[in-house]
C-alpha cells in the first residue's frame, strides 16, 4: 500500500527541488511532518490460527513486509505467543552508512526524495536506520546500503534455454491491424509445457488469471523492480511465497489473448506513477542479446 499523502507531502512536492536543497525549520517540521514511521510501529501477538497471510491481510500489508521487520517469520514459522512489530504501510527498514543523503537513497531505491524525507520525520541528517516505503523486503535488503553500489537483482532468464523473440519491447507495428502499438514486454517463443523460471529472487505478488495476460505470475524484487510472466498454462507458486532465481513458477501456455504457446515477459519499475514498463533487455542479458540479433 502506498504511503498516505499528508498536507506536508503535498506542500513539499509542490515546490520542485526544494526538498533536496533545503530543509524546513524546526518549527515547520513540528507542524508539518508526522513522526518517523519507525517510531509509529504497532505490536501484534500471534494467536492460534494466525498465518503470515492472515496477519498481513489484517493490517493491509504484504507478507514480505512482515518478514522484513520480524526475522522470526523468515523461516516460514508463525510461533503462537510471539510479539511482532507492524509498520503502518509496506516498505523496508535499512541501515545506511554515515554521509548518505536523501538524494542517494532516492536514486538507489527509485523513489522520490521528498517521500523518504517526510516518512522519516523530516530529519536534516539521514539517520542510521531509515524506512523506505513501497519497496518489498528481500534478504539482500537487510545489509548495509552503500551509495553508488547497485547490483542488478535480475540475474536469470525466464526459460531453460534462450528463445527466439516473437515480439520485442516498445513501439511496434501490429501485423493484424497495421497500427503502431506499444508492447510492454517481450514475447518469447517456446513449446507448451516448457518450465517458466523466476529471473531473480523475490516475493510472489500475484498468481492467477488476469484478463489478456491469461494465467499470470507477478514477482516483486529488490530495488523497486517487478517481473511479470504471462500466457502461462499452469502456475506452481502462491501469492506471498518467497522464491529464488531459477525457481519454476509455471509452464508456457497460450492463455489470455494469444492463440499459440509463448511467454510474455515484462520488467517494471516502481515509480510515483505506479509500476512502469521497462525494456527487459536492459536487465536480462540474454534478452538484450536476442534483441540485438533480430
């Protein structure tokens, strides 16, 4: 769930670049900024019958958020009687080295600097531990973040072997209608029943049928990235499940708006506009190579 928009956020956002270059006075901070998210955590005592999913739903969160804030939940157990902490909305807490600026963090996590500044209490100096809204927890996010050292979390390929590209990402001429249309991902040719693999570690955000996508699996990764795998014949994962790169998430099919077996694969990034489609070739090396050979 996205952070609530307060008057402070609207006021700051209406003045471009103001947040990065100057900090409100102490009196302005007191009147405009809420307390830091990390000082507004609530507590929940696990009761008999509670599951990770049920607790997450109760607080309108995703399971990955609870795992990030509560290491006791990361092995899949939900021990009755254990007290866990609950943040007000989805995000992660990260340790940052001294000298880090809000601009550094905004670039690393692909999020607005003013949003980071406000949810952390409008502090001039970035504290040692900060809350980053809208980013899904993964084991990699528990380590110290160093500005400028960003590694690509999408290290795999969505099929067992490199496949021909039927339709590339971007503006394309539709062979049926003759119109120029925008394709939000790539269509990879593969036989029905071919295993579909996660290209990176992450959390299953959606697994089910979704209109023209047909059977669809959506995985949220670190660094505000998301991958989508569509037109599947079968799905072998569940929402909230943690998976590793290379995990089989389903099989190639022809569901949704297509009539022949293929995998529709997308990479999206989290932005203030929502999940924005990106060129998969910029993240998955073998797709980039295949696009260059077309």
